[in-house]
């Protein structure tokens, strides 16, 4: 058995409310009815941070991600108070990356300058499309003009390190329309683009009333055309759905994908913590429903030690998303398992041309990156409690046809872009 080491630590904070829940969204989000309980929720987050701080005493937090929901419904003052509360009980890194998810239709003029003053260093803007008809079909509340205005204000506020979320394979979309969305996004000079396929998730409005979507061949053609456009503009793909300018990869998400640790606070937030002395990796889960979370004392936090038989799958679920793969030494360090635990599936994937291997690294081939789910099934234990959507944003692995189609994923839960 290899020695389990302590990985880097991040903080994820979940804000569950939206102005309106989108019909494709399966994240833990709720349409806001009435007044936002801003003060009460902020107080509960502060108590949550204090209750969990002892678990990570002395460890430095390298990044904070404020996800949702729509965190930008909360004022800059509240975000500043939250970061101050975190600073009181946690050891925050001096050059901390703090990402705020924002909806272009739920942000006041001039607010980005105030968010920056509050401590936000990076913004993830949910553009999704620049076609008004596509936005309407997706149930989005913003217009293309609002996205453009938000990007202008980000640059003016000194927050040029921002991500644009874009979706493709939308109802009625073809390759030229998908390319046009990317071209319009590039005009806004983002540092990072998250480009992911619209998928129909169980329990959503779209699952009950499925819209007509482009077929798999058309979706693949859109991906190829858009990836080429992004690459030509200087945004290199470094993960399944993530493209960035040099030095602008999302530090928070890289920690997830390298199987790092993260505290999860807020309604429905997931966490992952490593305890080398006990030889354990523990996943945590907060109460999902906002009213339950607000009323909870902290004792309701669910903790579950990850079984050793599940660790190869959980590690690969993260690490194989990266285009550059992972250092061979990372697997034993982050799981406490010997390489022998994954040697057989690795060899099978090498023979099939889905992985590439050097003495130091293991990475997916172009085919493996596109058909990621097919690779992941090689590591799946016979019985497993899989991490929830906040641990990783992927299509549902229970789909019987999943291994036959590409995986195109986006942000959500504890993972954002």
C-alpha cells in the first residue's frame, strides 16, 4: 500500500437560488420566490465554515469558488463579508483565486468593480449563446446585449480574467450557428471559455418535454469546428470542455481534476477531505433544500469514507478529463493505492489506443478524450456509491447507451468554470 499524502485544499460555496431555473439544469438550484434571505444565508455559511475549519486546521486554501444557482444575486458587500468570515477561520493563500459565477441578466451596472473590491479575482459568466432564439429555447433570462455589456464592465473593472460558458448542439442549431456563437464570444476577449454540449438530464423540464436536438454526428462536427476556432484564437484546450489563454486555466478546477481536497459549504454542497494518518478519504454532503440547510445546526452534514475499491474510478473520473493527463506518481499519492490497482484497465486502454503512456505520465488520446465515459467504465467497481454532481459534472453513467457516445460536459455544483 502506498502512502496517502495531503493534497491541496480549495473551498466551494454554494448559492442555491436563481431568478428562474433553466429547463436543462439539474444542479441544486431553486427559483427565488419572494425576498432573498441574504443575511440569514450569510450567517449560516459563516457558521458552516467555523464548524468545518477544525478538519483542515493549518492547511492553506488555494482557491475559492462561489457557485450556484446564481451567486451574483448576493451583493458585493455580502461576498466581502463571506470572504472575511472564511479568512477568520481558514488559512487563505496570499494570491487566492476567487471565482464568482454570474448571470448576465442578474447583475447590476457597476457591480463588478465592487465585487473585485470585495475580493473576487475571477468571474464565470453564463453566456450560453449569442442567438436570442437559442437563449429563449434554453429559458435564459438575459439577452446577448447584456452579455456584451457584462464583458465590457468586467474589463473596465480590471477583471479581465473571466470565463464565458457556451453551449452547443442546441435546439435548431447547425455548425455555422455554433461557430458564430464562439466567434461572438471571442470578440469579448475572455481569458477562458467553457464549451459544452447540451445534454438532457433526468429530472429536468427538458427530460419531460424533450426538445429536438442535433444528432451525434452534427454535435461532433460542431465541437470540431468550435475547438479549431478557439485554438486559432489562442485558447488552448486543457480539459474536456475547458479552453484557456496561457496562464489562465482555472486553478480551482485543476485542483478537482488532480483529485485535490475541497471544503463544501452551502445548501447541497459536496466536499472531499483526505486524512493521511487515518488512511481515509472522506466525502461530505450538506442538506440540499435551502430551508433545511438554513435551519440545520451542522450535525446534518453527511460524511462517508470512500471505499478503496471506489478510489480508482473516482480518481480517473477527475484526472482523465485533463488533456495532458496526470503524473503516474499522482495516483498512489492521492489515493494511497499502488499502481497495480489500475494496471489491468490501463493496459487494456493502451492496447485500444485510448490512452498514451510515458514513464512519467498517462494521458488520454484524442479518441479517449472524446469517448471519456467508455474509458471510465474500465475503472468502475462492481458496486459503488458514485460521487454526486457537485463532485464532478458528468453525464449520468447509468445511461445504458452512454459508453457508445462522446462525453461533453460542463460546469456545475462544486465544479464550475
